[in-house]
C-alpha cells in the first residue's frame, strides 16, 4: 500500500466522499488512507438531540466538544455543522411542555452549554439550525437562547467565511430581528428559512423594516429557500423594496399564498431555476404570473400536495400562451396508496396528451426534459411498484415518451413531518 502514490490513494478516497461507513473503514485499514478519509469524515458534522439518560453519560454535543478539544487538528477540517434542535423521535430528552404553541418543549441547546464552546473552535462555511419534527411547537426562541450561545451563534452567522445558513424552526420578534442575524454575513450565497414565527408584528408594513431605507440589504445570495407554510407571510417580508434578491439564481418557494408566491418571484427577477410547493386549485395552476416574463428561467420543479399530477400537468402547459425558454420541468407528488387510480383530471386521458403535445409544439421549443417524480415515505409498502406506476404514466402521456423527453423517478424520504427539499 505504501508503494502506491499518495495522489492515487486520495482519488480512491475522494470517490467515497458521501459514504461515511466506507470512509471510516478506509481510515482504519491503512495509515495511507487516514489523512484523506479524515478530511471527508469531518467536513460535515451533525449534532443530534440527546436521548433520555438512564445513567449519567455525555450528550452527543459534549462528546464532540471533547473530541475537538483533545484533537486540535480536527476543527480546521469542519466546514459544515448541522445542529438538530429537535428531532422526530419521542425518545429525546427535552424540557417540560408548555401550554402555548409558541412555548413548546425546550430544545436541548437551551440547557447544554457545549455548543457555545464548540462554535468558537470552528471556522464554518455552512451552518444549519433545524428541527426535524412534525409538531412545529418546538422552535428555538431566539430571545431565550442563553447569552454564551447567543454570542457564539451571532459571531458564526456574521463570519466572513460563512457561505450558507439554514434555519428551520425559530421564533423571533420581527422580520427586522431575523434579518439582523445574517445581514452582515458578507460571503453569504445560500439562505434557507422555514418555520419562522414572529411574535411582534407591527400594524403597518412600513414598520417591519425600520432601517431598510437608510441601510438596504444587498446580499450576494445565489440560492434562496423560503417557506411560510403555517407561519407568517415570510415571502412577502423578504420581498421588501430595500432587499435586493436580483442575484438569486435558484429560488425555492413553499407557500399556500398565491400573492406571496407571485411577489417573491417578481423580486427574484433573475432566477434560472425555480422550485415551487403549493396546493393546486382546480380553478388555477397556482403558477406565479411573474414567471411568464422571466427571460432567464430555465427550469421549474413543482411539488404539489396531490397524488396524481396529471391535472396539474395539463394546467401547467395550457397556461403558457407565448414561447417559453424552459429547458426542464419536473412535477413531483406523493404516491397514491393501495394502487389507487385517482388521476386528478376531468376529461379523457387522450385529451390530456393531445393538449400537452400541442402546447409543447407551439411554445416549448427548448424543452429537453419533462420529469414526473413520485415521492414515497421510507418503510412504506402499500404502493404499486415503480414499474407498474411508470407504465401507467407512459400510457397516459405517450407523446412525451415518443419525443424522448419523459423522465420518471422515485424519491424516498423519512416520514418525519418535514417537507424535504422545501424546508
């Protein structure tokens, strides 16, 4: 092994960058693999909530602190830190429940001071503070965060090296307080915000951003995810005139408010790749009217809260009355259980295929891919096979198959209440 060039060994290990178990095996197998494997192993670290203790034992965060302080060569390797403030497991340790939905169970980060000691050791490029739970009552209340952790998080959010912030599950006073967390992150190019709740919303919209006129926010954002499902109109707050989203190229929007969807797509006028989650209406496609005037738009990915997307496919293609620059379209939805045949369309399937084929021929000359993706929850077995489902779709849309642009895929995600890819 020692006779092989180190460059060759590094290439072998690099191919395993997304396989932690194999990387750990390599690190243990030979010293020649150790350095390269260690770089990938510690590049991204996830801190999970502690489980209830039957006997005194360190928490995952405390174990990580001990490792980083005892091995000073490791902290420089950490580029991304994901802190799970609350998980979907009922076996997690947490504080007492409260009666108000805004006063849910206390996250472990409110009582474990290890995180405030870990953050100063790291020079992160990416940080996530997220909840993985369907209850939505376990958000981190920013004003209640202990001061040492508040100081450490604030310094991390404002780090000149930080490129990405992902917040899911946080309670703040106002949009202005939310913006204050990351507006000074000079290198920030990716921002993801979901499950953000506000406790003190001023009665007038002009009061939401008291200092934007004097100090506009012009971030270097290239990727933005905003979800205001079951929360305040965050999409509209981030579309204020003093916030410049013109540099955003990849925009993900999850909202049931058509107005919010339209406003934020107007604000991100240079977007190239648009991803939408919404509840389709039989009277409307739900598409923001602004997308028809975005000359830069190359692709759209739609996740609708339906089971069979044929009706939405028909509405989507029928909505375009002028030539489109779209190169790819993806329709995603949850799979129908028990082999159901609810196609979500009034009228014959032949009319659907003919209408789609005609629309593509008239307006979509650059379209190279129409993807249909069914999403399944892990450990679910009450679904038709992928082969049977694929056959049904191909028989329903033969023109897409004949054009060679139909792509059928399947996605499996945990059933933990998180809208994966949109939160």
